[in-house]
C-alpha cells in the first residue's frame, strides 16, 4: 500500500467531479506549506472552496486546479490555438479564436518579418498561432513565432477540413501519452492533424473520405473510454473494407 | 467602429474548398448521403398543443394557444391563424434577444404561408358567431438550438403542435340562446382543429454552378 497522503481530506476529492461551494481542502492542518491554486479555486478563510464545476486535478507537490470543458474559449498565455482571419488592419490581423474578443496578430509577428514582406492573408484563412498576452479587458495578442523567434509549425494551414469541438476534447487529444483515438486511427490511416486548445481541430489526408472518417470519429469519441474508442475505430475500419 | 467582439460564426477557406471537393465525390462532412436527413425526434407535451422537434442538433419548440376575437371585416366567417417566432440567444451566439431579426421574420412567414395558402387548417370551422366571434389560433415557435435547417424543423414542430391542439367546445345557450358558453374541459371533451393535409417543408441547398444539390 502506498504511504498515507498527508492531506487525506483533499485526496478524496482529487480526480472527482466538484461543484461550486465544495470545500476541498482544510488548511488548518497545514501550517507551513505553500499551496498553488489554479483555475476555479479560491481561498475562503481556512478552507479552499470551488468556484467552477469540473474535475479537481492535482500536480504534485502542491498545485491544484479545476478542469472543465466548454464550447467557448477563455484565452490563456502560451496556449496554441487555431484562429480564423476576420480582417486585416495596418499593423494587426484580426483573428477569431472563439474567445469573447477578437485576437490581434501583429503583422510583424512572423519569422523574419519586416514591413516589406508582410504576409497577405485573405479573410477566412486558418492559422495556427500562439497566445502571447491575455487578460479579460483587452483583446488577446497572438503570434506566429515561438519564444526564440522561429516559425516552428505556426502559420497558415493549407487544405484539409476544420471542425469545432469543446475545449475538454481538445485537451484530451493533446494529452501525452497520445490519446487512444488518434493512435488507433493512425494505425490504419495516414492523416495530419492540428489541434487548438480553443476547441478547433484541423484534419488533412489524401482522400476526402479519410478526412470525413477521421473527423467524425474524433467528434464521436468525446465521452468514450479508451477501450470504447478502440472498439469504435475497429468497427469503422471493418466498414471500410 | 471596427468589430472587436467575436460573436458570429466564420467559415474558413479550407472548409469551403473541402466541402465542395467532398460533394463532388458525393460525400457530406457528417457521413450522410446527399439526400439523407438527420434523425428526427418529435416529443409532445402533456398538454395538447405543444411539441418539441429535434432534427440532429437543431431543436425547435412549438406551442399553440387560442383566443376568441372579432373576425376581420372581409372574412366574417373565418378564424385566424398567426405564427410568431422567437430566436433565443441560447440557440446561437449570433441571435439577439428582443425584436426578431430578418431571418426570424422570414422563417415565420415561410411557415405561415405554407399553412395558410395551402389551406391546411380549416378556418371556417373556427367560426362561432358570424361577424362577431371567431377563434384565433396563435402558434409560437421557439428556436432552442441552431444546428442548421431551422425552416424544416420549425415547420414540423408547428404541424405537430397543431395536430395535438385541442380547443374548448363552445355553444350558444343561456336564456335567449344568444349567450356564449365556453365549456370547461372537464365538462365537455375539447375539440381538435380540422387539418386537411400536412404541408411539409424540405430544404435543398445548391452548390457549385448549380450542378450539385443536397
């Protein structure tokens, strides 16, 4: 048996669904420890209480947060998202990232970008970008470079098909080790995929029927367990043959 | 002033090209054939006259009520039928509460014309006293979730609720046979509307240069 956790009260809530008002941690027994609180938690005197419904997660040694899945996206710094160009201004592109406000992508935020080689994006271009600044009063700021200034994989995505899902499914697809649905699809089909934490997913493959199969399989896999996802992919493969 | 808020749905260039390419191969993005419908479920409320239709992700609720009013001067022996639509903001971020927008009015008029001009609902049976009192039927359509094809779903909802609606029976009685008595539903069985036929709306979309249709 593993060693007894020091805060047995909170261990009973971790990885379980919590709702606003639950007290998940009692601070009276933890005098000299620092606890880091993430999204959805608040200190209420001597207890930590929940503000957002979702699953309570812990990252050892002392980080707690509440994870939930929504159809709208709240921008966070360092998130990689898929945006759609809505308009282009003199020094910014206006990009829709499923957030309450449009994101601003500076025209110079590209590798080797100068005033002379500003990219021309038509309205409706799909971009893979990184969120640089985000707070809830200003429009979020985006960038097509990583921290060192290289392009990495950021920039416009060509061809393929894009669909929207919830943020929870996007996080599951991006988890490591790789999500079972992507692995089992990859065993029999070859496709490329870009996943945005704002709930947008882009899929590309050689034939349209593969793209449609992959995108429908992903959309249907949100609430299935790992074993159920593998079974669903097997059934789809049998139907193809 | 430039738009800084994001509340309308945008389509990407990738999606547009892909949908047209897939349609050329007779594939639709959600794995349907070109002429397939999404699964349709109709749920009826306990009280007659209310129904909820679910067509794939689209949900529309319909509610029928009736009232005794004075008829129009040029049609003294016919009842009236009116359709009201409400596009709830919970259906789509682009819908705004309050006054109906252009599409809301258009949807209401399409459903209204389908029912009225085909003569589906019998109007003359709604007359109680010629020139003085007729039944006015009001259909309220609430859009709960916009997953596409609102016209077909709203039409089915209106038909379903009109078919299950029951109006109280009323007779002329009293001392001088001129007093109108509206019977309670406990006393006399309420009557259904007389519906001659069911006009069903089917929406088609045309892509490309008019040579691809779903």
